[in-house]
């Protein structure tokens, strides 16, 4: 009998199709468009191929836009939003609109031509994570922005252009995205009812159940969510409650880097180098630290969602937000735990 | 300058990337997996290849599961939900789940081996639409179900198995899907504020603006939504307010069939036979006709969403529900209006 499971945060129902459960080898990852684009604009020595850098972690004595860096942040040269200008919020008849103002940056994760984040050292990944933190904090100064989304598209089937050099992206938005709002509202309702953070309750149940637990390293867990939408969807959460990704520090960022590296390399082995996305869900900017905003600190909990792109989303999913997952999360977690 | 536009019903923001606007020829439809599966289980004469029919429109004197039908409804032989059993709603620690009980039916739209719905006559399509209506009404008798979703997946890239015989699907669900709930709530808020149906206001603005209007035939309009998520996304709405798709009758179903046929054949020509999905959004079952439920009748408005599958959804979209649409809806409507 298939199961219907409800996401405890936003109330989304998912069909877990355990009767036709799919194993890792049942998926054929879409390797479309893998002809590489060369020369690579993200390699050390080719700094002139990108717009001037916004920020970098570099060796002492080296100059911006020259070799000598570890992590480099540059504007996306075909940005989806524009950095200059006013929002000019306005009606259009019954509709609402504003100018497409925002930031769109590329975080180049290594000076070497390496395709997989999981091939970087934990120390290098930690530098990438601290760069995310720094960018989110820096952009808070721009009052037009309400949210910064950090995400990674790996491979063309996951929305990336085909340059085999690992990187992530940042988009700063003038409105809080709907899916983050949904999580904030769901987490608040749970907190009002239980006086506990729903994510903390999830972490605690998964640590005691163990069936959906994949990794538990240095203060972070990787779990298969109970109501996972996609096969092998995995969430990484800090065990210690925190609403903001920017609460990570040099020390904890190495722990997070270890979990991320380990998870991505296991997915890579188990699922034959699949296209994937990850996204960081963190609290929105709260420039007013009171009223509605102050409670986010206890009721929300930042996390990373990692989604291998193994299935196609059909009309049913678009039409209902009711996902069909052919791999029970308990099976996915077991496979990922057992990868050598 | 790109634009940020807000969907007036559910408040979703969309980036309209008008600076790098894409024209119909810029999209390469994914024609993956087009090797046909034969013999076709949906052709007249091959009735034994499907499970026994649930319902059919057939010529007088012919028997079920024999030739002589116009439209035939059969259970999906690998259903995502099971028709037998109790829901058995239960907790699993902090989580909620129930048995995967539901109906999953295939509506075979023609006895002939025809791939495109747009190649059927309006009279034939009208029979398909009246079959949808009959199935939704019939399933209301099963108190386990709260919602019936009717949808079509055309071609493998849109989630279909590769049988070139036009058909749609129905899934009856024991919970109202999240995206329908979002529309119901948004429409209710709008009604409370304005004392008008938001969809009626949309129809009225589009009829006067004309920039996003594609078709206006026999009481139905096809429009490019102001905050379309996808290039060439199109909505079909009845001009006369109605919350329930089941309010269509023999007469109005022919008008709706004409709009659907015309729209699908224009998309087919303009976008080079793209994979697409359509879904019908109608009000949920309201067995208690009072309280919360009674207001749905005036504040909700059924419609069909047609989505050609031309772009890939990347991490950014999954992470935020913040879509990037590279074809401004006004351009899409103009292209679709001008197809000969």
C-alpha cells in the first residue's frame, strides 16, 4: 500500500510509492548537454574573463582580479536581476509589479578546474561557506533586499551552464520568496502550538529513530526527510537551534563542510554522478528586530536542501504540489548510509 | 530592466526576464524517449489490454469492454494510489501519515490512434470534457475523497509513458492539494477585501487590456497570465463566474472544446509540437454546504492551466518558488494570437 505523508513544516502531502520502490540503479541521470565549454572563465589566471570581483579570499600581497585567490565572488555576467535602480513598486490595473532589482553573484569555489565540490578539501569548502556568510551579511546593508538565496546547480540537467568548474550562486531579492514564507509560517504555527521549534523536533526524532539518519558529524545531521518530495532528497541541519545560516563561524563551518563533502561524494558514487541542486534556507533579513520579526529567531531553523535530479516532474505535481516519490526515505537513507 | 510581477491569486513573485526575451524558435522542445510503445492498449479493438472499463460513452447496443465507444475510462494499471482500504490516519512520532488510498483513472479520448488532442473534433473533445465532469461527480459519492485532479501529460518530457494515443488522467485524493488550497485562500482574501472574485477581475482586465488575451470564444477566454511562471503558460477561464468545473453542460462544453482545440493546435504549430501538461483547477468537494465551504462558491473560479514544457526548472526555482520566465506574457500572447 502506498503511503501519504505530510511535511510537518508546510503541510505538503507526498505520495511515497513504496510498492514500486526504486533503487539507485533504477534511475538514469540525465547527462544532457555535457560537452564542455572552454576556455573556463573560472580558472586561476583567467580572471579577466569575468566581471571584476566583488570579494575574494586571497593570499596576502596579491591584488584583486589577479591569481592568488582561494574563493572568488563575481557578478553573474547575464544576471536575472539588475543591481542598479529603484524598486518603483506600482500597480498595473489589478496587478502588482516592481522593477527587477537584485544582486546575482557567482561564488567560484576553487581556483583549480575541479567539477565536483566533493573533491575539494573540507578546509576549502569551509572557505566557500564562510564566503556565503560574508555575502549575506554584506548585502543586508542594501535596504532594497529582503532575502538572499544561495544555491548550486550542478550540471545542465539541474539548470547549470556547462562549465566544469564548481561554483554556486547567490540571488538577493526585494521580496521574501513564497516557499520560505511558507516555512516561516508553518514553523511559527508549530511553535505557537508546541512552544518548540519544529526543525529541532525533527532532528531529535531522526536521531532517536535512526531510520532516516544518514550522517551525524560535528554538530550537523544529514537526513532523508519523512515526507521527501524527491528520491534521495536530503536535508542538512545544525543540531543546535539557529534561525540564521550566518550564525556559522570558522569552527562550525568546517563541520558543515565535512557533512556536505561526505554527502555529495556518497550521492556521486551511489547515483552515478547525478545532476543536483542544493539550496540554503535561512531566515530573511530582519532589520526591525521586534514584533513579527523577533519570533523568527526561535521558531525558524536554517537548513540546506540537497536534491538530486533523478525524476521528471509531471502535470500532476505542477497541478497540485502533491509529489510522488518512488523511493521511500528510509530506503534512500539506508543506501546513503551504506556507501563505502 | 527585468520586471518582478506578483500573481494576484496566491502572491507568488515571478521574474519576467524581458531583457533576454526568448522567442518561440529559441526553445528546443525535449523530444526524449519518443520511440513508440506498440501495440497500443488504448485503440478500439484492443480493449482486453486494459483493466475493465469504469465508464464509457458508447454507441447504443454495444457492450462494455468491446468496440463501439467514443470515450473510455479505465483504471490506471500501475496506479499511484490504491482504491481499496481505509485511510487509517495516524501519527509517526511528530509526523502525520495515512494510507495511500485514492483513484487513478485513464480517460482515453478517442478510439482512433491519434496522438494530439487538437486533432480531435470539438464534438469529440466535448465528450471528453463531459466525461471528466461525470467522473468528478461520480467520485463525490466516495466520502474518502476530498479532491479530484484532472490532468494531461503529453509526451515523455511532460511525464507521459510513450504511447501515442491521446488520453488524460484523473487522481482522486483524500486531502486537498496544497496548491489548490493556496488558490482558495488567496481568492478568499481577495473576495473579503474587494467583494469580487479575483478571477472575474482578471478576466475583465484581460478583456479590456487585450495585450495578454489569446482567444475569446463562446464564453471562454485563453490568456497569458500576468505573472506567468513559464514561457507560453496559458490559462483558460469561463467568462461567467463558476467555482466548479462540473457546472459545464453539453452546450458550454462545446465552447470549451473549441478553445482547447484552438489553443493546443496553435501551441503545436508555434512551438514545434512541444511536450505539455494541462491541469484543471476546480473547487474541492464540499459535502457540508455551510460555513467555510459555502463561500467557495463565490470566491473561487475554476480554470485550466496549460504549460508547454520548454525550460528546465533549476535550484533557484525549487528553493524559492520564485520563477524566472524568459518570455514576457504579452509577447507569448501576441505570438499565439498571430499563429495562422
